[in-house]
């Protein structure tokens, strides 16, 4: 079933009366008696775990349904806020959009059966925002969103960026029965980004915590990651991420705030949106869950598999234990590796990894002459020694990383001409 409503200015009050009682409900029918008297001017999409409400300015708020002995309990995760908006070159932002059209329908596709809600609104400066939210029966608690903007004015609009799924998770309500450590953090986080200092992916979110989580290169040999951030509190959590099939140079900042913990997706760009031009932001998701971040990562794995991005079946050898020479870091030598092999064998490990430091430079992938003066002959001898201890040799390499500033081939590369 598809319902579409267009709103002339003179009938806005009638439309708001209509959508104030509208909810798109998943198969579990959770938006029932507890939502019998929703706030005016709101519309929503919901399943048995997640509910997202929108007001007449396309602001939104998120709820989690917690299961209990007396039925589900609705818990507010965020307050009303503009969660998708444009940043302008002059430092201002466009975040208020008067709703003009609403459409809801049942859908089916790679992720199975689901429900789709589309809302369209316009700003006072005549920027049109279109947001499409989808919930799927196979993925309770996870909503996929597509957001685009179109310049309906006759003037160009210089942009500096955009934000999607920009939410602030509230602290958990105090439980008088609980005895908590006064020093325990209110929130924990999972951030799928990589960092030069190799920090943990899972960290407490305390006062002062702030991390941009840029998905591009953050060091000569580190960058990218899993485009997901997840913040949780004792009773439930909230996650956001993007579902694009190719890497995007976006950030997924997480920050401790005065009211809780903020997370979202941030894109920076220098672009002018000409009259009639459209900007589409990356396909994103917002998810809620009980427990830690594992639920989100598992759902992401399954979603990407639905889209054809899935790993090859791992061989049995992938589960065998390894010893890695990175314990000696980049100062490791073939002699240190050889001297350690008897202990590796004694411990019952199956693999020995020649790690970072064997090469002349990250990106060149030629043997370090100081460690392998006879070149390939020395490496073949080291491999034979590893095999002689009944171990399997493995070589660390990062094929997509390069440090051209230190490359031995830098002077042989074509120079740019201006």
C-alpha cells in the first residue's frame, strides 16, 4: 500500500492533524496502546525494537523498546534534534525543513520485506530535503536512510559540508536498585576507525572524550576501517554508519557532551549547489540494541552480504595459532626470528610471521639491505629455517599503503608539470 500526501500552504493544519496519528509499524505491531496519544505534528516509523519520530520541521528523535515481564517499555534515546542538515560556506547551516509530502509503503528487496517512509520538506531558503527511511523484518532495530538535498532557488548555494544521523545519546535513567561504581563511565564506545597510535577500538566515553574517526588515511600505513560507531549505556545502545559499497572520505565523530554522548556521520566538501542541483549523501543507517556493539557489527556483516560483499570461506589454516615478529617491532632482525623459533615450536604455535621491518620502505616492498645483505638469498634461507622447525612462514605486507616521501624510487617518478 502506498499513501502520498502533498500539502498546499492553506491545508498545512489539516495535514499536521493527519500525520499526528500516523505510525508505520513493523510486523510486531509494537506502536500500539503506548502510542495511542502521540504528540501533535509527529509521524513515525517503528518495529519491535526501534521507533523514529519526525516533527513538522523534519527534526527527529529515537526510542528503544526494552522487553520486560509486563510487555515492552519505550525508552527515549535522544531528544528532538535536526539530525540531517547542510553546512554553508558562511558558517551557518540549513536544518529546518517544513514538511510538504509524506509517503509510506511496503517494500521487498535484497534485505527481505520491509516498510519505507519518505518525507520531503523545504527550508526558508528554498532548499528541498528528501529523507527515505527503511525498516526490514530481518533486521529489527536498524533503519536504513537515504538523504538528498535540492536547490529550488534561483541562487547558487556555497556549501562546506553535511551531517547525517547526527544524534546525541542520553544517559540511562538512574536505577535505585543498582549499586554502581562511582567511577564507572556512563557510556562505552566502539569506533571502527584506524589510528597511527593503534588505540583500542573499544573505549570508555568519559568527560573530555572526543574522536573524529576519519575514514581516510590517518598515517602512512594506516587508514580507513569499518564505517561504524556505536555508543552504549547499561541498558541499550545507539549506532550509526554508512552502507556504501566503496570507501568514503567521511568522519564518524564520537564525543562526550554535557547531555550525553554525540555520534554521527560528517562530510566536508567545497561545493556550490547551483539552481536545480541535487546533493546525495551516503546511504546510512541508525540502529539500537541491548548489550554491546556486537549486535551492530553482525547486522552490518549480514547487510553487506545481502549486497554481495561477503568473505570467501576461510580455510582451516586460518584458525591456527601464530607467532608474530612484531613483538620486536621494526628493529627485528632475521637472527632474532631464528633464535625465537624453538620457543614458538615448543608452545605449539603453527605459523611464524615475518612482520613490518623486513622491507626497505612502506610502499617499495624491497628487502632491507641492512638486514638481508644478500637479498632474496637471505630471505629464502630464513623461510627454510622456519620450515625446518615444522612451522609455516608468513610475510606481512600492506599492498595499498605507501610512504613516497621516503621511497627509494621517489627520484625516478615522473615530476608534475605546471
